[in-house]
């Protein structure tokens, strides 16, 4: 007997279950409206009954839905059906990174760097939009069948922190494995917390195991706070030192010693992949250890280690033989229990009802100037704490706040404003003398933007090489700012003058003065006098690079040709032959009784000699005697 699959919101038909997480089950579903597969994440029933959690989950889902990036799993929809709450996300046909590590063991550093760079790109985009992930781990990194990397569950950890505690195993143990030290201590977190967690993921990818393990989440969280990880190269000597340096800087205990942003971490991973020097410098180890009982003070913060688990942490400390140690442990346990009871009572409203503390909606101050945001918050009855940080937002602009806008908080409580002091300043590398492509790669790798270069001619710098840069090399500048390059377009172009008809010597002097090399070629010309310029190559009026060669064509006068020998020919034959050779013909007659009538008896110039083409050849033609005296006449035939 077949059963009809459930349908949510009248459009999402459940196909099959594909995963189960720490707070939800994930199903493959089909969106009937858009006819596409989707992933539908259904909250566990015990979470759906917690109204405060559901409201917080809804807000975080809305924030995640505003993130549109190729490396982020898109959130399409959110809804409720018969008391069950769910979100609808992009379906990624692939495997979580956690499955790949379990199946394949340690990954090659190059592959780990590629995956890490894509994850960092997703985190950087989310951070710029005011969303901190808080739960970066291999299970939240999906790799599809084409190798594309997608990060999921943005912002969900913030909602989950209200409903989970570290006494839960499974998903929570997995989360503790990737905690940042500030998360483990319950402090407020920012983008650098995600950088730490990604560093842990990078560590696990190349070693096949996380840096810290333990019997329970409290033990693992303690190690994140106080213990240094074994350097990755001690586990896998094949890991390059540069990659190890990147991992260790990302996992610095002190957030100020980590990469300042996910963008910086991504840039270093890209440098590693390109075989260039990385910027990472492994942080120094902590100077002193703090007893584990300090963890008690962390109760109550974001992702805090709960007081109920503190006893476990204390019990793991090396046993002391002195009675005083047991007294300290007992006092710590009692203090933890008192804090836990206080937090439980405040959650249930016991203390609020007696104190009458009023809850006020926190206004959204992101995008406003720090002064305007502080004035508005103080006007609502809040206390304000400013944290100046490097960020891509304009200087003195609020780019994040805690608590977020729209949530309720006690009147008189502190709202932390994260105020941009501009992007981190780095020194501009020297790229003068490099090719345009080499310079662009170096600058973008250092985090700068390179607009279209300025083209400028140069007598000394080869075409395509960088002549100058602005800002100059070594100048501190904000990451993401522009570095303008001036690139040589080669030698300057110069107009060639028209030299036709000029004296060859004068023309050569003029061209040399303009920076050209001059070559002279002789050419016969019937129209241009000898020694005068016929023209140039390239021709006058065109442009050529300064220093290039211009061929000066100079007349050698009319062309010299051989004069045909026409003696003995008739007048008509001689005339035709001479004209065919390019000469003009002048005819003169001579009366002679000894020469054949009508025949050429003489010519000038003589046959076989050289004469300018177009010049005149005179022929003498014999005539029968008509009288005893000899006469001579002449005429010219062109």
C-alpha cells in the first residue's frame, strides 16, 4: 500500500531523507512551483516548541537568505506546517567535506588550499554583510559532483546556541572540535572566530584528524583555549612549511594574531597555490597557562561551556595531594552551580519579574555613523561599547553590532558597535619594470585592485613594461584600494614630413633632427631632377616610431637606355624603332648619289651607345640627286 509523501507550503514534496544533524533532519524535496530539487531542513520537534528559539532561528534564516554567493548554499524559503518549522535551501548534489576526509584520509595541500580558499571567499562575503557563521566545520562544507565548494548553515549556529549546551554529544561534540578560543570561553565572536575554525578545518584536511580531541566537549574546548596544537608537519611531513604557517596563523589563540579577515586568509592560500611567498607568520605560543577552573567564568556567553560540565573539566586536571586543591575544586563546582541556577532563573523570568527590568527592541545601526548609532542607542536606554576594527566599510561606519537589530534586550544592557576604521594598511609592492600581467598578479595577490593602466610612450622602457605606479612602492595603503600603473606603449610616434622635391641633403638633415634613422635610395626619374627627393618610405604625412628608419628616395635623373642602331633602315623603320625605345626622332635629309634613296646613312647618338630615355636621336636619310650640288634638310618627329 503506497503512502502519499508529505507536501509543505503546498509546493515542497518530500522525496527522501538525506541527512540528520544536531538540530534538524534534512530531506531531498521537489519544488513543484519551480520544478527543481531543493533541500528541506526540518527542525526537531523539541526545538519547534521553544518559541524564543524559533523566533531567533527565523531571524538568522532571513539573514542567511540575503547571502547570494557562488560558494554559499542559497536559502530559498522558511515556513511552518502543523507546528513543524523548516527552511528550504539549494540542493547540492555531492558530499560533505567530513565524508571525504573520512573516506580519503588526509588531502593533498594543494587541494586543501583550493577548498579552503573557496570557503574563505564565502565567509568573507558573509562577514561583509554582517553575518558570522559561528559553526565552520567539514560537515557544513559541501562539495558537489563537479568539485564546486558550497558552505551551508550560515547564521544557524547563533540560533542554535540558545537551545544547545555542551552536555549534548554528537553534533555538539563535533562543533566543539572547531570552536575558537573565544567561543569556548563564551566571549563575543566576530569574523576572526570563523577564521580560526577554518584553520582547524585546514589542519584536519592535511593531517586527516582535528588538532584537539577528548572524551567530552569540555575537554576539547579547554584544549582550544590553553593547549597548542601539534604542528601539522609533525603528523604529515609532506606538508609544505608555507601551508603549515598559514594553518598556524589562522589558529592563533589571540584573535589579533590571526588573519584580520577571511579575505586575508584566502589571499595567502591563493599565494600558496601560485607558488609565491605567503604572508603567514606562525604566532608565538602563549606565555603562561591558566588553570582549567577559569573556564567557569565563561558560562552564559555565546557558545559557552556550561557550568554543569565544569566539574568534568576540573576532574581532568592533574590530581594534587594537598587538601587545599580539593577545597578549590569544591568551591569552583559550587560557584558554577550558582551561576547555572542564576542563568536558569533569568531564562525563566524569575529575576526579571522581581527586578522589573524592561526589554527593549535593539535598533539596527549597521551602516550608520558611530556617533549617530551611539546617540540613538543611548536614547533607547542602552549602554554603548565601540570596537574599532579594520573593515571594507567606510571609516567611522558601523558594520556590525551585538545584539543584532530587531532583537529584544534589557534596557541598560550593553550594545557593542563594531566600527570600521577602514581597511588594514599594507605596503604596496614594487612592480616597476615588470610586465603588465606580472605587476597585476603581484598587486591583486597583495589585496589591491588594479584598474586599466595608463599607456605612455617611452624612449627607454620596452613596450608592455611598467614605467611607474601610484601609490609608489613601499607606501602603506588600504587593502582593496586602487594601484594605478603607467605602462610603456613603446617609443613615441612621430609624423614624417613631406620631403618631395627637396634637396636630398636638406631632407636627410630634417628627418635626422626628428629622431629618425635615414637610408637613401637612388631612383631614376624623368620628371624629378637629379639630386632631388622623389618621396619617402613610409610616406610623408604618416607616423612612425621615433628611432625607426625612413627610406629617402632620391632622383638619379632620367633613366639611361641603349640607342638602337638604325643605319641602313628606311626612314619609317628607323623612326618606329627609336620611338619604341623611348626616344624622340629628328630627321635630316642629305642628297647623295652614292647612297640608297630613303635609307638612313647616319645617326646621332650612335647605335649601341647610352642616352637618357626621352632624349632626341638625329638620323640622316639619303635622297636621289636632283642637281649637281648636294643639299641637306631636317625635320623632327616626336
